[in-house]
C-alpha cells in the first residue's frame, strides 16, 4: 500500500495568500465598480533592466545556432555568473567569497525550502523568527521535524519573538538552537540588522556549533552604508552560515527566476559522532542529484546586472520602490501608527493595535487597498499589517490617499 | 550542534558521469592530438526549434514593458501552457488528462527526485529497475528509505532486473512493491513497452494499492504507432500513476529547462489508517511551498511546440537523432553485438560480453569514442555499454567508422 508523508497533515490548511485572494475576490464580486489597489504580495511591477533584456535576447540567439547552442550546463551554475556574483556582491564589500562557493538556482524560495534536507531530521533544534516567512516553518514540518500545530505554533520549534520591545531584532535564545533561520532586511517587518547585532548571532553559532541560514533576498534595498548586506561581512560567518540571495527583488526577476545560495567551503556541520562534515560538498551532492541548473538565457540575463551600467539600472529600479516605501511610511506614521521598515526595505510593518484580519478587512472595504495581515506570519504578527512598496508610484499615492481618507472618516 | 543527514553517507561516492569525465580528461591530457567524439551523456546538440526561438524572443519583449511584464506566475505553470499540453500530449492520443492535472516544472530530474517527498519514509517498499536512472535510487537513499549499499545494491530496495532474458522489460515482482519507478522508452536500455505489458503494471498497482511513477522523458522518439506514449493510455492508470515528462529531449530544452508532471485528480494514496488520500492536492501543496514556477519566457517558448508547425519542427529534430540511432544500431549489430534500443529511442544498449569499464576504456583509447559503461546504471548493466544518439550525424558517422576500424583490428 502506498502511504503518504503524514507530516503534511500537520500543516495548517489555509495558505495566507490564498485566503487573501479569496477575500479580495469576494469583495470585488460584491463591489464590481470599486477599484482595488494591491499592496499585499511582494511582487515587482517594473520591467526588467535594459541590460538584462539585451543579454536575454542575445542568449536566446545563441540557442538558435548549433555552434553556440547550450545543452546541459553546470548544475552549480555557469562560471561567468558565479564569478561576477563573487566579485560584485561579496568581494567588493570585503566579504571573502569565491565563485566555487556559489550555487545558482531558480529561486530563493526553493533554496530556503531545500536546504533543510542536508540536516538531520531527528533531535535538531530549529529556531525561526516570529513573524516568519512561512517557507522556513512549513518545510521543516513536512520533513517531520516538528510536532503538531497547537494554538498557532508547531511543537518542537523555537520561536524567536520579534516585537516592538526588541525593535523586531530577535535576541539569541537561552535554549540551544542548532539550525537558525534569519532574514534581513526582514520579510515581513522590514527591520534591518546592524553588524554588531548580527555578530552576536555569528558568535552564538560558533559557541553552540549551530548553523545560520541567512536570507538576504532584500539586500538590494539597503541604502545605509553602515548596514551589512551579507552575513559574510561578519568575522567567523564563513564557518557557521549559509546565505540565500535572489535576483527576484534585486533585478525584477520574480517571473524570470534566478537566485543563488552561498555555502562557503569552510562551512561545517557534524555527524552523530561529532566529527566535522563539510557542508559545501553535501549541498553540492544534493544539487547534483536533484537539480539540473538554471536556464542558460536566464543566467545570461542575470549576469548583466554586474557592470557599472547594470548596477546603475538596478539601483534606479530599487530606488523607485524605495520612494514608494518612503511615502507609505510617511502617511501611515502621519495617521499615528507605529511603523517599522520602509527604509532600507520594501515593506512597512504597521502596528494597527487591532486584530490583523479586521484591519485588513477595513482597508479593503473602506479604501479598496489590499495589504497582508500580520497574523498570517505568526503569533507575533497579530495586530500588525504588512504594506508592500511593490507597485507603481501613482497607485501607491492613490492607495495612501484612500487609506488616509478612510481612516480620518472613521 | 548542527547535525547532518547521515543518509548521504550511504551514497556511493563517485557519480557515474564524473568518473567518465575524469577518465576522458586523463586520456585527452596524455593524447592531446587525438580527436574525441562524445556519445556518452544524453545531451542534445541541435538548436532550439524556430517556433520556440520566436516565442522566446517575444516573451522577453513582454518583460520590457510595464503593461505586459510578468512577475510571479502560477506555481503550477501558466494555463496557456498546461491547456496545450493536455490537448496535444494527452487528449489527442485518447488519454483523459486535464490542464489542472499538469504541474509545470524546471526539469524531469527535479520532479522525479522530489516526488518521493510526499510519501512515507518508513516501511515503504520501493521497486526500481536495474539498470536504472540513478536519481530514482539516490533520492530515496537520501530520504532514509534504504539500508547501506552492499555489493552494489542498497538494502531494502526491490530491484526489477532488466536483462536479455526478459528483453529489458521487467516482470511485476512477487514481493509487494508500494512505489514503483518505470521509464519507457527506457534510459539506459532504449527498450520500449507495449500497451499489454504496461497494463500488467497498472493492474498490479491497482491490485496492490501501489503507485507507479512513470518517466516518459523520451516519448518523443516513439515512431511505432502501437506503442503507448503515456501510461494514461492504459485504463485504470489515472488512479495509480504519476507521469513525468520533459521538453529536454522533445524540444532540445536541456539548457533551457522546462518539464512537467501529471498527477490526475483521481490519483490516490493512503494514510496509516488506510484511508484514501488525494495525491493531486498533496503534490500541489509540496510545489506551492517549495517551488515558484518556471521562467515565463521559457514557458512561452515551450508552448510554441503545440501547433502544427511546432510539431513538425520537433519531429524533424527528433528524426535527426533517430537517424543517428539507426546508424549506430546497424554498425554495432554488424560487428556482431547484441543490441537493444535504437528504434523508438535515442539510446543503444550494447552487450559487450565483457567488463563495462574495460569496454569503455577500449573504445576511448582505440577509437576515441566516449560511451557510458552500463555498470554505472546498476548490477544488470554490467557487460553492457550505452551509446547515445545525441550528436551531429557527421560525428556519429565518424565515431562508428572509428569503432568499426578499432574492433576489426582487434
């Protein structure tokens, strides 16, 4: 008899963004004339940078000629892309990362979902932020590393509470955590971490022989020169951290699909006899067995951002979204709400001081604006909403005007 | 302490194609003037079909304009592609498959690797062919479903022996198998299965409440109108089979990356209390949590093969490789070797009646031709080599001339 993986049964049935869609669709059906502006899901709206488009077309042309045609590429990604990433994203910032430590993939979601596979399923103590990007949690539930969900939390996980009290930067836990997920600039709170704060985590991981999965998918929005873009700017991180990056937000690749993960050759874990094991070769084996590389034209398009012109175009694109963020932050603060994020991050985390879904409903019904209820990201998200800066400026202006009108009327 | 998944330790260290590369590189280094022709790895060489190139460019152009730009697409794949697949690959052949039963992905390797995740890890009896595409085996080893590798076989797996005696079509096992991997046209043997033979497997799966993962990555090479292209041409298969397909060989997409998996809405498995569970929603949940869809321009390029013109171009492309296969089959048979495959399949499985790696070395050193040693695919591959028809015709002609000269000299 073919039996299922019953860990899936532990997952909470409704996925956050499906529930949002459902509510929006119902409202639109009842109010067909009402304009709806979406500041919910974090999806980019601007076209691909010109450098990427040019490289994309050229690579498609290469696929038209037997002499330049590309079949299977290296599973780890082409060297032309990995070398540029190492140079521009790391060494230019003083982070010592080499091309052979980079694994190109089709998404930061996939990588942050798959990385847990190379670790033990039993007796591993896993720490996740709360509020959290649900993928970190759900993939560990599916792999059987948790108990059931009781009252909104899975038994066996360590929840790192991110609240107004700690300015959404979690403290290292008193309990020992073996595998730690961190994300900065944070989704959903938009909080950023300083080098000093991040160093505490690296030191913790060294002390406890833990491993950090550092999700830096939103690093392109950092403008404060003092903030770290990579965990490898912190001494000692090469031994204790894996970093996940993406072209999705950096270069508008949510529909084009390219990302990468850094596993330094010095990064270690342990076997049951406490011997050190090299994680670079373990992840390499995982990828070689289960993945066949990213589309060649997509890798060419991604690599085009690594030039003076490419960097300029990417910065212009992200500055556009940051202008949206600034406007949202200003208006929500003006309405008297306590807000986090919105600078160095494309998300604004708003303390509504009320039930998240009620606030969601209010903004949908009175202003026609879709946001994301904070409760969908975890217990500590209750009372908050996340507003995304990914939309065009005119729509954001209009959305903020409608929110201001609706809440002033109240 | 962060501990590794120790199941990885059970994996045999050397990966087949790495070992081949190593030997070829060593030989080339010692014989820099010797021309080497590669008929080893199954990688396409012809450019993408013109219809695909045109659609690919057009889709990249859409990414240049805010009005037509595509961000996150549906994780399951765009409807425009899934509807065409259902119509052209299934309903036109009398197989009752709908668009919502198709999950577009970036590779048949990924899908055949990931599907095991939705099944139990304990007490599941898994049957794999021998010789076998290593991904089926290695991913189950990594997930902890086997014991150690003893004498070339993993304890706990059921090996379905494919030999000259059964013409490389395995019989249903006497022992109960819960999860069964089948691949036709077969990699590596090139053997094809008839409807009658496949019906035995479907009936077995119905009788034993088993599930079949049917890998049809090479279906585009079938020319005999009586052979099934899909397992869904067999009555009852919708309840007991998942099918994996790819554009890699069909349309030359090994470097472009697009594939799909079919999970019928009627396909079932069981929980530990023997209740039926719907696999379509289970796989959907897996993909929604761990995958973010395939690049939009790539999906557009793939969908272009589904037109009269597209089908014609794809057929011309695959006929080209089949002409190579015919030549290889003719020459190897002419040398007195017993061969399988080479018709309705791009691989020729040659009984060398000698150690696989010795035969590999002989062909490399005497003829300068790279093939794949059958032993790399499992115990039953010992004594065989796989010759791939993926190369240009002139190279295949030259390779066969060199092999004929080398073996006649012997």
